[in-house]
């Protein structure tokens, strides 16, 4: 196996000898040829020494030319990197503008939505966009409801307080409950639940229906024919307390027995007395213990008696 070759030592040249004119290169070949055939003279020493120097100069020129040629590739890489940075800046600028445009579009959409919901005439209350159900047209209840809604004409549907408007409509005596519905295409719809009359109060030749609040109801005369007649209320009992007591008694006796009641009166201490259509009378007493009183009364009505006292349900009296 051959031993590795030793590295060649670089040739050392005198830096001062690099300054060689072009004329000194010309005798290089001649001096090189004569160096083998004739002995060198003292005057030719300079020409002999310049030969290797000229060769070194030419090799150095070739090296510098190679460096200048090989340095093109790094320059091109630098230029391409600069272009890439420029492109990245353009991309970032484009992304930024896109985000700005998206944000502006969202703001415009939100502004348009707010204007449509709260300021647009599409959602304003107007007479042609108001519907009333649960009552016949041109009745007093219908007219009063229309008048209440006219007070809110021109206001935005989403800005009004529906609870306040419902309470305002429920102030009408004939209205028990008012349900409001907001429809974008139809406007405002009011569903009325009318108050059912509890009793009627005889006045002259008619009997005026009364609500559970004791308010007069503007109903037709046919609806009050089958109602129990309120004949008297004690001066010591308010109308509202009397109506609460009568309503509780009617709930306790049930629908079938209530249909047989012809007259009812409220005496001192909110004690109830009612008369059936067959003429028999019942002293109910106060509104308490109503369930037990109703059971006792149903058992007593089977007996051939005309007066019943169930004010004390544990000790009923029949005459």
C-alpha cells in the first residue's frame, strides 16, 4: 500500500517582484531556451529571475478572473432573496387590506342590520300593519284596542315595551289578557282573551254583566241571560272582595251546580247566600272550607227541603 503523499508547499514569491512590465515577459521563452544550452551570464540574471515571476503573475490573474466569475452566483442569490422579501411584504400588505375590507364589510352589515331593526320604516307600527284577533270587528272592545294601538303609531316594533302595551290594553274591562306577537312581514298582532262575566247586576230592565273585578262589561244581552243575578252587596264589603268570594264559591260547587244558581248575595263578613232556579236557598257562609261544603251540599240537595245551611260543614242544617 502506497504511503500518502505529502502536501506540496506553496511557492513563495517576493511581493516586490510582482511589479513586472509586459516587456519582461517577452524574453521569458528565449531565456528559458538558452538556459539549457548556454551558461548564464551575470547580465542575464535579471531576465532569468523574471520568468517564474511572470508565471506567478499570470496564475494570479487567472485566479482573480476565476473569483470574479464564481462570485456571480452569490449575487444572484442575494437578488432573489430581496425579491422574495419584497413579495412577502406585498403578501402581508394584501392580507392586511383584505382584513380591513372584511372588517369594513362587517361594520357596514351591522350598521345596516341595526338601521333595519330599529330605524327602518319596515318595522314601524302603522294601522295597516296591526292585527287584532279574539274579538269581532267594530265591537267596543275592538275599537278601544285600536285606539290604544294608535297611540303607538310610528314607533319601532322592537323599541316598544310589550309588557307596558299589554297592560295598557288589559285596562279595557272586557280584556282579560292581551298577547302581543311581532312578525317582521305582518307587523304587530294582538291576541285578545276576553273577560268572562261572573254575575250580572239588575239595572232597570236589563242585567249588566260584571267581571270578576266588579267592572261592567259591554256585552250583548244574550250573554247575560244565564248569568246569576247579584241582588245585594253589604255596605261593609267592597265590590272586589265580594267578587273574589263569589268566584271562589262558584269554583267549589262546580260547573253543574253553578248552572242552577239563579241569584246570589253578599252579606256582612263576605258571607254568601245563593238561590237555585227551583227556589231553594243555600246559606254558604264564608269562602273557606269550600270543598267540604260542596260535598255536604250535594248530599243535602237530595232531601226534600227548601233551605240549607252549610256555613259549618260539620253541622249542616236543612229545613
